C-alpha cells in the first residue's frame, strides 16, 4: 500500500517535469553548430550526350537571399524559437 501511494505521487510529478522541461535554459541548442548549417547547393544535373534530361518543370527552385545574416546569439540569450519575456508597462499617471 505504501508503494502504491508513492507511485501515485511520483506519476504526476514525472508528467509535469517531462511536459514543462524546466531545465531548457541549460541546454541552448541554438548556440551549438547544427548539421544543416554546413549545407550547400549542388550544381544542376549534367545530362550525358545521347540521354534525355529529366522533367524539371515541378522542381523546387530556391531564390537567392540578398539579406544579411542575423547576428549570432550569445551566451545566455534565448534562442529565437523561444518567446520573449512578456511585461506590460503601465501608462504614466497624469
């Protein structure tokens, strides 16, 4: 009976900790180098003489970006996928 009570108390605690991820501020994944960051474009397909080129009418064409990269995140700055802190400023009283 004592084991059942401790399990009944432990189950909600595990669910809360698993769902809230309270230690996310310790694991800033956006500060680590990710695999997709080294991705590069490949040249278009070269078809040998005597063969037909594949149909590329529905191929995905990515536009060239002419914008500067955003500044890198530093130290304890939150990742961009985290919402900013929300604080409502009170209007000054007249």
